[in-house]
C-alpha cells in the first residue's frame, strides 16, 4: 500500500481551512437591484442599483435613515416583494424566475422572519404559534409539537409553552416569534427592527438570543435604527437614499458614519 501523502493535497486542505470569506457559500446575492414604487409624479425610487452579498454564517445589520430603503431591501431578500430591476439569488436559486407558489415555498422553507410587531396569532398558545410554519409541511402533528417545544426551549421559554400572547411580556412574545422563525431551520433569519418595540433590558435579552443563534451557524440579516443593537452584529451595511454607501462597516465604525451625517 502506498502511504505517501501528496504534499499538494495537504497544501490544498490547509489553504482551504484558512480561507474563510471567498469560499463560504453565498446565501444572498443581490445584483443591481432597483425598486421603484408608483409611476409618473408619484414615482419613488426606493432602491437604486443595490449590490449585496451575504455569506453563510454572517450576522449583518442594515442601518440608515428613515426612508433609505431598509425595509424595501429586506422584503426583496425575504421574497415578499420583487425588484423592478436586477437579479436576486437566494441560496443559489434565481428568485426572479420562480412562480408565486414556488416563491411561497422557498420563503417557508428557507427564510425565517422576525418583525417589530411580533405578529403572533392571539388565539393560539406559544406552542401553536410556533407550529404554524410547519402546517403545510408533511410532518406529523406530534412531531410538529416536539419541534415547536424545542425551538421555544432554545429561546428560553420552556415554562411558557401554553401561554397565549396576551399572557406574555413583549420580550417573551418576541422570543416566541423568533422560535417560530427558526423552527423550520431556515438558511436565513431576517429581522426588521426586532427590538423596536422593546425596552433596553428586553432588547439585551433578545440580542443575546440572536447572538446564540448566529454562533450556532444561522445567517442573520437585521434592520435596526439602534447603534447599540447594531454593535452586537458583526457587519453593518449602511443605506442612504436607496443605495448602499457602506457595505462592510465594523461595529466600531458606526459612530464615525453617524458623526459624518451619512
Ligand atoms: N408600498 C410603497 N409604495 C410607495 N412608496 C413606498 C412603499 N414602500 C416604501 N415606499 C417608499 O420607499 C422608500 C423606502 O422605504 P422603506 O420602507 O424601505 O424605508 P426604511 O429605510 O425601511 O424606513 P424606516 O426606517 O422608516 O422603516 C421611502 O421613500 C418610502 O416612502
Ligand atoms: Mg423600515
């Protein structure tokens, strides 16, 4: 038997393990995305030639002034809206060519959403709310319940499984919404101002959960107005007037951008 090791293969392995960024799978690829609402005098250019890449495992904050296009880009990334122009690849799939039914399925399987207003169904318990994304999947109800319970445990709510939203604090409701967003093990977790309706202590708790989820490998893109929230992420993308003006700020660079009134 030939026990000789090929030095080239060792080199290749070593090189790969040291090459994080360029060789990580790309989850979101936006190419020259524009979004125009309305027409004629009422036309609004919400996004203008946006290029953005988010790799697997990233934790990005999207920041910028009100009206700069943050929610618009999130809706496109989340397949809730289509761009007027440009290409979008989600986990390598060309989203533009998909039918509405395929889009809905991709959304359900690949993306978890968390919004500022938790959007829980008031008549359902925490467990039942978290089971909702699995309703259309071919999963037995008892398995759905088990998965919902483990998602709720993951966000620290194992003692609130049967509470309805009005029996939960704001922070707890948002944690239910996070459990609902991760229960299908999405490739991408999107959050649009998830701490916007929370006080500072609860914001901290929710941000700790997002950090834990990212540390376990979930890719997260989060819109926020709050510098303290953005500082908990790893990369900040800054929008102005529908354009990306900074795509790779570090948390410590936020104040420089704010001070320069960008
Ligand atoms: N459905 C719509 N119809 C017309 N114009 C829209 C629509 N949605 C957004 N816009 C406009 O597009 C621009 C970008 O809006 P967007 O909601 O993306 O901003 P944002 O950065 O999320 O702001 P905020 O921080 O206030 O949430 C704004 O000028 C807004 O008025
Ligand atoms: Mg918005």
